[in-house]
């Protein structure tokens, strides 16, 4: 993902993003607290944040390949749509 570009996480058939990525961090639209709920490492793996801590010690929950977010639990795919930040 490019820096300073907002990527909306879009489920298939939905018109409203479930959240967005910005500079490697994920933010949910529902929780408007400003704290990131996860991050993407340099290899494209997504890790959920725990209590605001961004740790790579846990298992990744998704993999990002190009503009596709692949949830590892069930291999569900979501689109990443670019927006200007």
C-alpha cells in the first residue's frame, strides 16, 4: 500500500467501507476514537491490535495482496479501494 493514501475496506456488494487503512494502520468507522485497531507489516500480513498495543507476537488475521484483503480464518476476500487521505 502507498503511504498517505486511504484504502477503504469494502465487502463484496457493499457501498460503504467497513473501515480503512492509512499508512499501514487500520481504523474502523464504527469506533470513532482515533485509535488504530490493527496494522499491516512489511510482508502484507494484518495483525489486530490488543488494547491499543501493536504487537507482531500474535498470529496474523489477514493477508493483503495488491488491492485484496484476504481474511485467513475463512479465506473471505474484500476489496481495498483507494481514496485520497
